[in-house]
C-alpha cells in the first residue's frame, strides 16, 4: 500500500487508522511506513522486525527522539474510520495513530535546513501487549544507538498536554490457604475466602501517598484487582488468591516499591507477577525544560505506565505529548479531535524549526 505522508495530519490519521494493525499484525503498516520514509531525502531508515527508525545526520548539537507505536488493541466494530464534524472515530485514532500521523507528516514536510536539532523518528510494534514483546524494548536491547538523544517525546495520548514521567506498576498475588470440608459441616474446615477479610480491610484502609516531583504531583494507589477461590457450591474452599496492583510514584525504585507492599501486607504469602519501574519527570534536563518553555504548557504527572520509562532507563529524558485523549483509548467509541491533531503538528513544527 502507498501512504501519502505529506497529506494533512487529519487525512493521514484516517489513512493510518484504516490499515488494521492489531498487535502482532503491524507488518503491512510497518511496510508502508518504511517505504514512505525511504522516499524522504536526508533520512537513514533502519528496520528491526516491525519497528522502523529514521534519522537525520545534520551535525546539529542536539538530537530529539519522537516515538510512537504502530499497533492497536483489537478492533471493536470500529473500522473503517468515520468522520463526524471535528472528530475522527475509529480503532487507534486516539491511541495513537493521530500521534503517528503527526510524526510522519513532519518527517515528510520539514526542510532539513530549518531543523534546530537532529531528529530520530521511532515507529515500533507490540506496545499494547506483554512487555516482553515490546518493540521499543527490543530496539533498546539490539540497537541501543538508534535511540540516542537529548530528549524523547513519546506521542502517547495526552489531549495535547505535557505529561511528565510515569508511575511504576507492581502486581503481586496473595495466596490464602484453608482446609476443605463439606459446607454442611463448615466447622470442620477453614474457609480460605473468609481469610481474605483482613487483607481486604488493610487495602480499604490504606492511605496512598502523593509526591510532588519537578512540580508534578504523582498519586499512588494500592488496590485489589482480582479475587478467585472456591471449589463447588457445597465445599468450604481451601484456596483463595487475590491480585493486588500497586501504582507507585517514580521516586520509588523497584525494590522500594516491593518492600512497601510487603510491609503493608506483612504476614501474607506474596508472589510478584509483574513489575515495571516508573520514570522521573526529568523536567530539569535542559532539553526537556526547553520543550516545556517552547510549548508554554504546564506539565502534569502521567498516571499509568508508558514507554518513557524505557527511555529513562537509557538515560534519555522523556515526556508524553500527543493529540489523543487518554480517556478514550481502547474504547469502542474511540475518537480524536482533529483540531488537536493540527495543534500538535503546529507545536512540534515550531519547536524543531527555526
């Protein structure tokens, strides 16, 4: 397929949305992106799997990385895209093909001589699934130099605001043992589900912490997100499991976050099933401060985990900034305001050009 990446960002967003690219099926879209970028002069274009990276080599004193994922969650009867007034509806409109469209449009239309810094464009795969498959993680492991930069802007949906850093996330499973018995003779057993009462009471009484970093307030949360147990309608259960999710501020490291959860839930057997550290806002880095100043926006904390954490691990300050609305991501009625797509293009063009 052919992509006209010089088309207006709104039109380009629609063209991208209409190429179905559910995680694992990004190949056709990655092919089209690679072909379109290869036709743009002055770019080195590399590919690893379904991740495409394009870079300028102008000898500028700094380098900006713009990154966005090509995949979407499964389609929910929301393709092809449709326009209704100033909104474009469809799978991936908000998360995050609108951001990808802005990236591609700028790559095609900005004159190299006007750039104030070298640019790296990263289009990657498998963001919406397990972290082990994440294309950006694969690039970091296999092609670290492709991701070098003084600042990374991840085009995650933020409604056109700057969301700095991200929370870390930790999941543990608490296993509560019991002893089976016939429910008609319940006193002969030990009900594992009843044992959950104390643990759930601790979580209900938990007072989450709020932390201000670089002027951004990160709120923590410790929540039960799943409970399972029971054998049959006439059996006292001998096993109950509760999954607990801790969203923690980026001033905690992985070990500190786990230690905190173990302290709150002392006495329970906990097994870690998922752990991804957060990213500090990094707004004191000169490149990040310059971007904030150029946009005139007041940064806010990012609630949730994003791939800015991967850049932070690489020592590259990173922020989230994109035209989509995070509250619409993954919904059946997902849409993007086309005015925000145009605004993101204008903001980034003004920032990268003289």
